[in-house]
C-alpha cells in the first residue's frame, strides 16, 4: 500500500464517528465531510446532505466523458463505527490505526471505513485509467452515517426510484451485471 494511502486511511480511522453516541455527533459529521473530500480528491463530485437523523455522502466518480454510454455501479457503505467499549480489550487505541504482524487494527477498519476507503481508491484508479479502459463504469457512492439496510431502500426511494440499492450494476441497456457485496 502506498504510504500516502496509509496516511489517508489513518486519518479516516482517527475520526471517532460513533453514531450510537450523541457525544460523537460532530465526529460523524466530520467523517462525512472527510469522505466527501476524499471523493473530490479522487476526481469525483460529492456532497454531504441530511438524510433522516444522519448525514449521507452522495458521490460520483465518472469513468469517462461519455457517461450516457457507460454502465453505472452503485456501491453503498457506511462511515460510522460501533462504540469501542470495552476499552481494556484493545491492544492499541481504537481510533489509532496500528499495524501488528502485517495486519492493521483500528475501529472501523473492517466495518466499514476500510471498505469504503478501498472502494473510493479503486474508483479513483479506474477513473485515472479511463482513457485506456475498454469497459468504463461510472460509480455512484452513497455513504451513510449509520449502517442500516432500510436506509439503502429509503435512499433509493428518495433520490432515484429507478435504481436498485446495494452493490449493483447495469449495462447501457439496463441489463444487470454480476456483482458482489459484503457487510461487516
């Protein structure tokens, strides 16, 4: 992993975006703003918008200049984390990305900040290769400030009922493409 990517991920993990704790409300907003900036730095557009009780990051990283001819991949993830308690079970501070024996530890690295970060970086790399990419795909990147499957359904209804939710892709003729998704 490039050192600059590791530093970015370290910065993201350091935000204690615990949505279940009202004391971390500002941290959840800060994580949303950080993620929107990451999408923008990655060549896309992003906005933080209120969605229910939490913020939603809506981002898009175009694969090419002819978006109408490219399939779109919709990926959903969340940037909030669970409370780190009990703290005495942690071998290192929970909001400090730490490497031990080739593995990285920190609250959110596996659910779901690490995956969200990886997906945005993958979209960034694909966007940079767009001129030579034989199969461009636009990427839509909604990110929730709280993990809930129902919120994906609500997002779809609120923003564009023609799109399905989850990790999902359709080609230019609206045919479903094979995809895979994971949660925690």
